[in-house]
């Protein structure tokens, strides 16, 4: 593996593609958990991402895309492969009338600010989701009744071979925390969203309300990866966990949040194994108590 990664590094240097070796992944995710990856490539363009995918495939090295890491749990042993970081160095945008075309690395908060600046409504729900546009599109992120599927017009992506694919909203086949792109393992590089003209003060007021609701209900004072479990049909995961008597339960440095039982928080240098064990404890108890199988919304990335 080391020799193959070295070959890729040599070519990245020739192509002037920015990279870092042996980066601790705990610094690239909101959980603050994870060992070192072999190589971190910093995306600055779709071409950069495509070239990296093709190199990784050529040399038989696994790879994955990462935005803000707000929905992932990395292994304590890290990741044996290439992390393609689609973040702030790939965050351009253009506003034309009621559409915004934006690169995948722009944060949802920054994009919501752009919408507000241009008096465009419909994106307020996403303004405090701690992630990038690309990651949000892949999983059809949502909050307060809004989802990405409500605002997407077109999604431009790269497939597993690094080739460009363009999908309309319908072709994305969005569903609850899922999309066609996620099922196929595509990487989003650019999105066209369609909003509508609104009143700037009303848009700002909506964002303030959503921001306060999030602060009141979510454990923002501790590292986490957001909602740990998907919402089971007819239930709320947090309510099932609470009614199973698991509020505040700990395993190692991982704990079911006292503030919102749908979250697992990192209280004190939690290991990935702590979180995984706690997830299993929760799933087992909820299944025993209510006959409901909780599915993780959190993406668990193995070494």
C-alpha cells in the first residue's frame, strides 16, 4: 500500500494537486474522533477530484470524499486510503435571478447567507446544518420541515470512475436521508438550487428562529455527529431512546446526550469503539422495549 500511495503522491506533485500525508482525521470531523489517513487530497476543482479518483483506481487505493465531516465516525486506526476533502477551497458560487450555482465545498451556513443577501427564500432550514452543500445533497439533509430535495434543480457529480454525471431533481430520486447519488457512490461537485424572491427581514427572522430552536434542543456544547439514528417510520428515535431509559448512559467517553437523546456526544476523548458499542447498546435496548430496529444516520467509516 505504501508504495502505491508514494506513486500517487509523485503524480500529485507533478500535477500540482494539493495534498497532506498522515493527517489525523479527528481534526476533520465534528465528532473529534479518528486516526490518521494515508493521504488527504484538498479539492480545488472538479478536475482535481476526477484526477484523484482515476489515480486511486489505477493504483488500487480506496478513496472517499469528505466535506465538513459532520455525519461520520472514523476508526481510531484511521483510514487506509485517500480522503478527498471537498471543503472551503472549493466553495465558489454564482447568483442569477432566483438560482444559485455553487461548488460542493461551500458550507450550508455560507450558502444561506448568500441567499439572505439576495433576498432569496427557501433555504433558511439549512442555515444551521453543520455541513457542506455536497454532503447535504448526497444524504438529502433537512431540518424544520425542509429538505434538499425541495430546492435542488440540478446536481453535477463524478461517478466512481471520475466521469461527469448530471442529474435533475427527479433523477436524484431523493428520499428520507438518501438519494440516487448516495446509492451509486457519486461525488457532488456543483449544484444548481432554485429559490424564490422573498422579504429579507422575513428570511432573517426565520433563520434566527431556527438557530434558536437548534441551540435550545441540541447538545452543541459537546462534539457529536448530529443525529445518530434515522427516524423510524411512525416514531422518533430520540423518544424511543429516552423511553428505553438510556438518557445520559455512557460507554467510555461516549454518552447518550442528556439534552437530546437522539445524539451521542464525545464527553472525554471517546474512541470510535466507545461510540460503536454505545450504538449497539441502544439498538438492542430499543428493539427489546419497542420492537423497533434503529438504523444509523451516522456513517461509520472503517479503516
